[in-house]
C-alpha cells in the first residue's frame, strides 16, 4: 500500500469509529467516499474497513460477517476491535460467547481480563478461577498477587450471594441472560453487575446499564419487576434492578 493510500485508510478508520462510538447517522457522502477507498484495498484491510463501514451504517449482522472474514488473518488488534464493537452494540450474550471463543485463540491479557469480568457477571466460579490463573500466569511479584486477590474477591462475592439467595451458578447465568435480554431489546448495553448481600435478607443482583434516559431505565426496571414476579424468582430472598452507568459510553464518545 502506498503512503497516500495508507493515510486515506487511517483517516477512514478514525472517521468510521467516530460514527460507531457516537451511534450517529452516517451521511451518504461519507459512505460514498469510504466505498471508493475500500475498493482500492485488498485482504485484511478491505474486510476490516468494510466491517467498520457496515457498523457505522448500523448493519450489525453484515458487519459481523465482514469482521469474521477479517479475523481469518489472525490479527489481534482486529480481534480486540471486533469485541469492542459487539461489546457496545447491545448484544451481550453474543459478545460473551465470542469473547470466550477468541480468548482461546489469541490468549491476550486484555481478553482474559474482560472474560473474567464476564464470568463474574454470570456467577461462574470455575471460569473466574480459570481466567484468574491465566492472567496471573503472565505476571510475577506484586502484580501476580493482586490478580489472584482480585479473583478470590470475585469468587467470594459470588459464593456469598449464592448462599444468601440459594441461587446456583446456572440460575445466576439464566437471570443475567434474561436481564441482558431485557436491556438489549431496548437497544441498551449492559456492562457489568454488582452482587449485594446483607444480614437483613436485602440481597440484590444489580445490573449496570449504559443509559442515562430515565424513561428507558424505568421501562427496563418495570420489565425486570415482571421477571422477578414469575414463579421462578418470587419466593427467593433477593431483588434485582438496572442502574445507570454511562462511564464507558462517555469514554467512547470522547467526553
């Protein structure tokens, strides 16, 4: 690729991500320019930028198809960007499955850290332990111990919640999947959970939702209330709700 072509490709890359992160409607003029640049590319660059173009246009399924084509070149940066895109696109379950799959392929510390967080959200102690060991194996000294301590703390929180609520790890995953599905159906991404336990049986599974819209949040919590009213949950000593958390969204938007 010539230096001029590389510069155009770099500018296009930055431009497309700006639309993706802001979830802004991309102008036809920008699309036309992008298509002309992409037409001059080949291989990995062509597939990757085509994936970004469809992402910027709001076509999730086609974007994923092109990302998967680009992933054939086994570029770890593309893999991380792919996960970043689907991780912010209100497809939580799909993101988790792709994250676990790609971590096995690329073995990157960043992926292992995010995978451990995903395992924590679904209450899977075995996976938390697995990714903690994988992370700590790459370090030594103080950092190694800190990672082990973090993992142990995560496991303790999940175990205490399970004991207090009588929920199993599988039931927590089902609950997490259902909560994320509620949010995703409203176009809202979930970025984590918080396990709250106290001695007064006031236990809670709090889901961090990427929205600051009070009406949307109210609708999510109304649907969550309906879920908790089902026979599966209504007799168990815990509640659950969505809490607004837009820090990651603000960072993506450059706020």
